[in-house]
C-alpha cells in the first residue's frame, strides 16, 4: 500500500521561519507514522521559485531572481534535516525537468480546449501573486493577508476556463469530504457556489517563469507552475524511474489556509482539464500567530516581520522539543498563538517532567532494584486495560490527520504511567522482601507502558524515542503493530541503560 504526502512548496522571496517548519513537521509526522505501518511512503516538499514576488524581492536586493532563488532555496533545503524531516525528495520549480513537464501538462489543457486569450483588468496583490475578486478585497483596496494596497492591473493574458468546471466541482463537494477540517471544506465550497470565473493563466510582463509553449512571449502565472510540482515530481524525483502511475493520485496534501482557493478550486479543475485523477484529501491547517504591539494575535509572516526563528529554538532545546511543541500547543487545523513562555512551560512540565522524568525514574528503579534487568513478569492487568486499543485509536486519528488529538491520547497514557508510579510506590515495595513479585510486576508494567508510548511517539520525536528505546534495551523496532501493551514481553529480559544526560535536560 502506498502513501503519498506533500507539503506546500515554500516561496523563496525570504528565508524560512517557524510557519514553514510547522507545515513540514506535520507532514513528516504522518509520513513517519505510515512508514511504521509498513506502507510505501513518498514524502515531497520543496520551493516555489517563479513569479512576481520573487522578481520584486530580487530587484530590491539588486540581484537576479535566480540568485535570490538559489540562496533561499538552499536555506529551505537546509531546514529539512535540521527539523528531522524525512522527505524523500526536495523539488525546486526552477528545475528544468519540472519546467519541461509543466509545459507538457499545460499543453494538454490547451489541446483539450480549456485555454483562450483575452484582456484582464482587476486588483492584484504582488505578494500573494494573486488577482483578487471583489469579495477578497479589504477596506481601502488592500490585501487582507499582507495589509498592502492592491495594484490595478490591465494586460492581455491567456485564460483558463475555470468556469467550465462549475458543475463538476459542485458535484465533488456534494459527494465527498475531500477537504478537511469542515470549516475549510465549507470555505472552499463557498468559492464554488458563489460562481466560478475564468482565471488568468499567463503573464506577459514577466520573464521569470515557465514559458507558455504555444506562446513564448508569455510565462505561466506562478500558481499554474507551482501547483503542478505535486504531479511532476513523481516522474523524476521518486527514484530512477517514473513512478506517476504507482503513486498518483496524492494521498494527502498538507497546506495552510491562505492558499486554500488555489488548491481546493483551481487545482482540481486543472487536473480535470488534463484528464488526471484528483488528490484523495486536502488538509488545511491554520496560522501560527504571535502577539503584536497592539495585543492582537497576528499571522507569523516574513512580510510582516514577526517570525520566531526555529533554528534558535532547536539550538537551545533540541529539535524534538520543537516538533512536540508545535503540535501540542496548537491544534492542527486551527489558528493558534505560540510564544517563548508557552514553549518553556510545555518543555518543563511535559517533556522534562511527564516523559523525561518518567523514563529516568523507571530505568533507575530497574537498575537499582533488579540490577538493570527488566523483570520477566506478567504486566499489571489493570494498567493494561488503560492501554487497551490505544494503537487503534492513534491510527484512526492520524488517518484523519488529527495530529494534536492523537498526541493528546498518547500523553494521557504518559500521565497514567506517572500516576501508576505514585500509586504503587516501588521504593516502598523494594523494602519488603515479601513484595518482590509485586515489585517485578510494577517494574515490568512501567517498562512496558513506557515502551508502548515511545513507539507511538516515534513519529513525533524520532531522536528522543530511538534513544529511549535503546536505553530500555528494546530491539523490536517501531512498527505500529508492536504498540500494544504486552507485546514487549520476552523470555530474555531486556537490560536497561541509565539516561545520562536526561532526555530533556532542565534549562
């Protein structure tokens, strides 16, 4: 079974920030989880390098668009291993292989009769690289996202017959729930039920883009180039052969709400126009926000200058702490405020205390009371009941991309294990020789519970969980089928290794 997942491709008009890390880590958690399930996973991310925003940013800096794209694409590519993203390919839309395949795809759309030439006049945001309809314009003819005045543009363009797909897209939204969460589904459907208008396919004033094959005086409007990366990458980025037939359609696409219209309306119409299958699911997440000087929560944005540097966070607290915080603090799919104070609180109370201290205490007690050998005893049936079907619940939630909710279910068991320590008080049992068998049960149960949550947390915190599994003396790997309480019982008791330093050292 295959699982093909994508992030949005990131615009190279500035350097990466935490919002980009957020989308990528979310996709990575799901990619890693599906690998734990033994599936053939292909995980794609990359950079969007054409269009007016890049050309304008390059002009301001006195460099060519390619120089700017090369510099910032390298920064985005460097971000991936830094956040432990396990992407299988990193696509750049300036890659000649991508450009060639965009031209071939769009030639199909042209030949199928969905393209014509006309005059466009309307309001345009150079930072969104988007023409705005009347209901998308804020007060004073400004962009509601970037808070800048819109430009009045008039030029001869090639147009895409988006209106031709009104009925098919209405049917798509009437018969499927292919956009999630429901609030974003409703927003996308409203675009369609409001009536679709044909959209500009090309720009005549730009040179930084993919040339239109039937009219080389034009380049494709950046979104028609960028959206196709999800399709083109399979022909040259998924190994030594074209894997489009194996992996298309994409299983799940992760993206932020500011690019909803392009992905949920224009993208399926493009695929229908070329005779291609549609993605199985789009999951739209919200914005990470930070509080501005007026006390309002505002989207974290390069253009607004209010960004939190993920590199600084990781340098101080570690990559896994950042990965955990992003999906613990903000429910995936919703907007949510992040802050240094919130991060430090989660780090101390949950990572250092709940999980890190549980691991250190469990291993230390096995080392002290059983000479480092985990007892070969039956686990506590009462504790086992609290873990019943946890793996199935996590699988079900992650199948719906409910990353935060799945993490909460796992963390409930982390807290249950901490309560179990206090309830059973192994240090008291160790003082009474007649309680030796019970102490064996308690220590075995703690080690087993810790192993189960560690398997389930592996997609979220891969470095931490690998280290802890090694310290527990477990070599059974991270297959999701092992995330059942009791699966770790062995006739050859595992030997533990003390955690030094702790998993999450206190700062």
